[in-house]
C-alpha cells in the first residue's frame, strides 16, 4: 500500500497516481509535468507540485481533481509559483484545501480575499 510518494527533481513528464486511495503525501515538484490527476487519491493531505510545466488551465484542472473529503489534518497543496494570476483558488478552497505559499498554513478565511481569487 503506497502512502507517500517522493519523486521530485527527476525530469518526469508523466505521473500516474490512479487507484492510490491511501496515498497521503505526493511530492512531485521540479519535474516537467504538464498535467496531473489525483481524483483517485481520496486520502491525500499534502500535494507539492510546484515548479513543473503546468499552465494555468492545467493547474485549474488539477484543482478540480482534488478530493473534498474531511480529514483529521489540514489539506495543503504547495504550488511554489510566483504568479498566481491564472489560478482559480476558489476551486481548492471550496474543497477545504490551503494553497501554499498564497495561503498561510493556518486556517483559510472563506471571506478573505486572496490574490488570484476570481
């Protein structure tokens, strides 16, 4: 049973994490990913996917695949990007995810306006 996957800084272009319902942590930063689907990762609590080749649209598509399950820990997605202009933060926020570094690791205030929210 795979619960953690660390595959950062490897020039990976494709990553299949389908049918990994117990995966809690996925660290895949600094690769060449241009898409990622985590829809079957129902236990995921931390996703670090910054510094890949995602377009704004691809990141929004990734946000759509995040689960909205209630978990005992905070759910954090770490983007590591400098320009959030093309991200729709309302997608992960509506599913209970904090978006770092744009949110703090603390609680996200739903009515708080965050740069990049539409």
